C-alpha cells in the first residue's frame, strides 16, 4: 500500500517553510513590524494545518504524525516519509506480475 500525500498537505507544508524563512529573514535584517504581523500568523496557521491534516489522514504511521509536529520543516519531512512509502511499497512492487 503506497500512501500518497494530498495536495492540500503539500501546499501547506511549503507555505509553512516559506513563511518561516520570510519571518527569520525579516528578524535578522530590517525587522519591519508589518512583515512580522503578516508572516507570524501565516506560519502559525500553516503549521497547525499541516499537523491536523497529517493526523487526520487514514492509515498514516505514527512516525509520520510525529514528524509533522516539528516546527518549520515538519510538514516537508512528513511528506517525504509519505511519498517514500517504506516496506509496504516495496512489497506491493514485488507483487506486480507483468503481462
């Protein structure tokens, strides 16, 4: 069984990382309050969305759910683990009989 990552989870994971990068770049350079007030809540919402979306996926291993809790890159780590598939994917590929 190969678990594929849903599109909404992939978008939220990328938004989480991009908003974190923008937030940190702002803090370490000019530190504009308007940028902070935009990127902070955006990052928080994307993080929560990634966590809840990952936990609601059926038949997801516990390791993937724990990876989603890592702030910043957790969504991408969880996506990577979902797309890799693990031993279930290798077993499914062995069962394919060419015709």
